[in-house]
C-alpha cells in the first residue's frame, strides 16, 4: 500500500494543467486544473472526476490545487450558466452529476477561515440549481439527465456513440428514431454512467436516485452557507427545499418490495429493474432512515459486493457490454459506499470495502506499475467489460485510493 501512496503523491503534479485562453475546442480556465491522466488520455478538466481527485489532493497536501479546481468549477457556472461535462466546446451540450456542492463543502472545511469566497460559492450553487430546475425538472418534481444539443450536435453524437452502441437503431433507420436514441444516449452521457442497464436505454425517462440525492445535498449546502453568512431567512428557505427533496426521493425512489432506493421511471411510473451502487447515495447523504440504511446494506452485500469490491450494478440484468455494469468496479462508487456505510454505523462493512479496494489497486499496481480507470471486482484484474480502451489513470482512482487508505488508518 505504501508504495502506491508514494507513487500517487509523486505523480499528482503531473496531472496539473494551465490553459487560460480558449484555443480550438479547449476551453480556457483561470486557474491551474487537474486532469484524470498524467498521460496521454483524458487531458481535460472533467466535472465529476474533479471532486474525487480533489479528495485525494487535500489529504496528500495539495489543498491549494483542490481549491483551484473548485474555483474553476465556479468560473464555469458563472460563464456558461452550468458546469459542462469537460472544458471542451463539444462538452457544452451537457453537464455531469452535480458535485459542486460537495466540492464547496470540501474546500470550506479545509479553509474555514477563508470567508470572502462564501458569497460567490452560494451564488454559484444557486445558479447551478436554477439550470437544473429550468432544464432538467420532471413532472413529478424530481430531476433527470438530458442535454442541450443543436440538430448537428445530436447527429454527430449518434455517429460517434450510438452507431456502436448495442440496441440502438442502425444508420439506415428512420431519422427520428436515430435522433431519439441519440438524445437518450446523450442524457446517459450526462449521467456519467455511459453506458449502463440502469435506464434501459431510456435515460430521459428516468429520475436517477444519485442525481436527486445530489440535488438534496446542494440545497442543504446552500442552507448551511447562508447560515454561515448570517442570513437565516434564506437558510430556512433552502432547508425547506432540501426537506421537500427528501420527501420526493422517499415517495418516488424507495422500493418497499426490494428494500432499496431505485431510479424512478416517471414516464411509466415504475422503478428501474436494476439495483446499482447509485442506491447508496441516500446513505452517503445521511438521508435514509436507519431501517432503509440497514436494508440497503443487506442488498448491497448480497447483490453488489464481490471478492474484490463493489460492482456498478447487480449481475444478470443485462447481456450487453456496458461499462457501468457488473463486474466493473469504479473508484467513485467505492468511496461513496465506504462513506455511506460508515456514516450509518456499518463500520465493519466500510472497512471491508476500503480494504478490498486498497488490496485490488495494490495488486494490479504490482503487476503493471500503473493505476487504472476501473477494475474487474469479480476476478481482481483489469479485464473489464466495455467497448472503450481503458487508460492508466490517476484522477479518481488515486483520490479514492488515498481516501480508502486514510480511512483504514483512522478506523483501526
């Protein structure tokens, strides 16, 4: 483990980029930013990835770089009205899972005496919430993933992604069918789970459990920021909005029969047939009741936990080669699970998962000398399911490894 920790700490500076002006498709950012890979893939600043990398940066003594990352996210909200998936012009047609609130919480906790940026932070979060409310709200009051492409962009997305995607219309299919499939796929790309059986290739029709928990976290964080600023009126207003979101999640996403939270198909008024690690987000946000948390833990141990970690989805629900499916284990989901179990009193399960992730990454590092984007948690290798080549990666793999190792050292 220590060899991997040393490798990560040494390599963090190699993932920092400085590019302040927009050139070609690359969007400039005012501060140095972190990219997932030291070389050569994924050289952009990605929204969701940045939070998990920044968790490791803070623990490894690179807190200023984590703050730079947060400042860049706020800049993107101020400039574009939302946080794009990455700092490329072609990423302006979608966002990613909104981790701005947890990112602000991370930086505010690390720099408690820096109060000058708090008004900007709360303004940025409110602006992001306005984007999701104006463009991603469903009839039931929850939110879904979507996109904002023009006609040319949706055709290009079909050609780039859908034509190779199992279950999508062929190139000779009706143009309307191609556009519909591409729009669903674009929404799935915004979810960050591109691609997964969770949404049955109809992502636009689903209110995902993880997205709506992040909406709850954002409302709660805005309330706390206003309280820190002494504005109790706005603090109470956003606290009430958070409580409304909690009630909606319980009303639409809790499945009593399975005893877990599931994605809600608001078009057909039913739950997704697929149980996934996204169902742990309510526990991570301390939103679940003790009974819900215990039931979810039991299901996760039974259907998701493997010999080497937590799979993205339960097995046997899809015969398609989806990257976000069994038996692939993704770093951010391991950290969500570890902290979800720990925050609900299941420390034995949290330690077990942390140890599995540390052992998995360490074993493959010994074999390859690298960290990887994802791992096969069924057999402990990098023989993963999916159609895209897998890069060696720092980013969230390094960040989560540092967090898991830190958790193990603190919880002895």
